[in-house]
């Protein structure tokens, strides 16, 4: 869906399917809770922001030579 949005395409169908899946997942979570299963479900995220987002967070510290040392 994100790719369709980036290409300025209609993503109505995909958005509706995602909403349906969310509804089904909500019902499954309710059923699970009613059955007494309260253990958290841990999911490892495979999403990492693009490297350009990381670069905006990195600050380069200015380096100063110690007095009495020389550059080589």
C-alpha cells in the first residue's frame, strides 16, 4: 500500500483488505483472551528505517588535540 501511495496510485482495495484483516485479528485476540491465554505475543520486527533516517540522528563530535601533542 505504501508503494502505491508513493506512486500516487489508488490503494482503496488494499486499504479495505487491511481493515478486514485487522477486524479478524481483533476477534481472534478477544477469543484468545476469553480462553484464558494472557501471555504476551512477542514478534521480532523486521522493519528498519532507511539509512538516511539514521544519518539525521548522528552527530559528529569535533575532535581537539591534547596540548603538547603533534599531528603526524
